[in-house]
C-alpha cells in the first residue's frame, strides 16, 4: 500500500496529464487533496481526466497545447495561481518516444520533434514554475527523465539525448534555487504499462525485460508514488537527484 499524503491547500501542475504516467500522477495528487492545473496536447483525453477527478470530488482545470510553446507555460502557471492562489508542486512529464532507428537514419525533423517536447518542453515549464515558486519562497518540481537518461540503448539516440538533457537541466536548476526553499529533482522510469510502451515491438520488449531484474513492467501508479514522495516533506533533504524507478535495470 502506498503512503498517503495530505496536499490539501496545495496546487500542482502536471504536463502530459492525459494518459500514462501523467494521468496516474494527476489522480494520485487529486486523491491527496491537491488542486490541479493539467496540460496536454490531447484535449479530448484531457477532458476525460478532468471528468474523472471532478467525479471523485477533486478540483482541476486544464489547458490543451504544445509544451514547447513558452507562452503556454507562462499561461499555465498564471492560470494555476489565478484560480487556486499558488503553485506548490509541478510534475513536468510530457514526452514522446519518437522514431526508433539507428542514429545514422534519424532525420533532423524527427530529432527536432523529440527535442521540442522532451527537453524544450521541460525547460519552458520549469522556467515559469520557478519564477512563481521563487516569489513564494517554496516549491517542489519533479522532471520526468527516463531510464534512457542514465544509459544508452540502440535505436533511440534522439530520445536518450533529450532524457540525458533533462537530468542536466534538473541538476543545474536545483543548484540555482536550493537556497530559495525550492527543490528540483528528476525521476527516471523504466519500462511501464503505458501507451508509450505499447508502441515498442513486443520482441524487443521481451528482450528488454530480461534486463529489468524485477521481471515485469512498471505500473503508472508506482511512478506516481515516487513523484508524490519527491513533492512531499518526506523528501525535504533531497534535491538535484535523478531517481531510478526502473525495477533494478541500472543496478547491474
């Protein structure tokens, strides 16, 4: 059983909230009493998440758009503060896998698309989240890197480059704002039961799981539990880390 947190009176912003890890984390924050500002480019699925949260008595509003758009990031933070009064936590989760092929076959267009979402998208949102948290003198941000931010795997050069970059952003930002009462960390999920995982070839997935010592895929709620811990007072002395949540993959 996961520990229960009381985030009543606090506000969380989540990108990539319409499915997978973002959706599970939005639900976990809502169950813990937080008010939510949710962002995703899939407006239909985003509205479905809003309906679920409202049906359970939670409070949430949403913005649909491209996370690489800095104006969207600024608007999202302003909307969260205007609606709920503060911004206390953020989970910058939006990401795409992109084409899987040897690096020499990647295109500039494909690389730019992955970079725009996975790296620029985190940069844009974290920048504006930090502006607000700095005004408040408090806050916690969790960025979604990946197992691919800690290791290299064939056929995923662009994806892994962006996820390594997320860890660099996280560490530098954590040092920028540690003295202001703000904590910035990253999580590095392994392979999980999400729509992104569905896009991977089953044979390749079978081989991958041989290297994941726990012997199974992760569940979205397990990643959500790590995010909530990093946003809670239980991790008050933790900052600038890239936490593997990967079933033991990087342990060997």
